[in-house]
C-alpha cells in the first residue's frame, strides 16, 4: 500500500505539475492575447483618428470651397447690379433725348416757346412721365439720385419750352448730369484695380 500511496502521490504531483504547466501556458497565452488585443485597439483608435482627421479636413475644404463660391456669387451679383444701374442710366439718357426731340418738334410748331394749350396734342407730358419712371427705377436699382433729371421729369419750374432746353433743370443740364456721373464711373474704373484698362 505504501507503494500505491507513493504512486498516487507521484501521479498527484505530476497532475499538479501538469495543471501548473497548463495554467502557466494559459496565462502566457492570455497575456499574449491581451497584448494582441491592446495592439489591435491602438490600431483601431489610430485608424479612427485618421478617419476623423480626414473627415475634418474634408469638411474644412468643403467650407472653404463653399465660402469661395459664395464670394464669387456675391461678386457676380454686385457686377450684375452695377450693369443694371448703367442700363437704367442709359434708359434715363434715352428719355432725356426723347424729351429734347419732343421739345424741338413743339418749338417748330410754336416758335414763341409757349406750352401746348388745352386740346393740343403733345408728346412732352408722356415723355416726362416716362422719365419719372426711369429715374425711380434707377434709384431702386441702387443708382444715383439725378436731381436735374428728377426736376425735368416733374416740370413744375418751367414756364415755356425754351426753359426746358437750357434752364437750370432743362435737358442740357440733365444730359450733363448723366455724363458727369458716367465720367466719374469711368474715372473710378480706370484706377489701378478697376475694371477698365485704359490704353496709355
């Protein structure tokens, strides 16, 4: 029995050693697994950080492109408004010219320069109404207030046709007012950085 006990003790000791060996092997494998999981977690975090950086960079690039597009649109809008003001100003000039032609037609009929009387047909009132509308449209488009053109359109200061030509608020001064504004625009646009490149 002693021999049996010794064998049992040896087998128990071997089983304990095997269990300890397996436990040490399992602990070693567990440590390697934990290390591998840690590396994988670090790699996943690094990959996530890289994706987030790329998304931030893409968002910043999209914002920059959007801002540039909006600035370009704003410049385009400002240019379109400037051109609309110039078109309206040209329209005012055409109507001032039409009023001048109507006055000269009237003067051919009435050399004394008197206004048409009741029942006499004349283009002048209609042309002045057109001028009022054109001056208002110019203001609405952000254009200048043309005081002489406005007064010519109102016409309350005139006592005869000759005053409508050369008076303070006549067609000559109205045309000069338009030309002065355009001269100022050309001067501004001819400066360095302006839109016009005037040959030297």
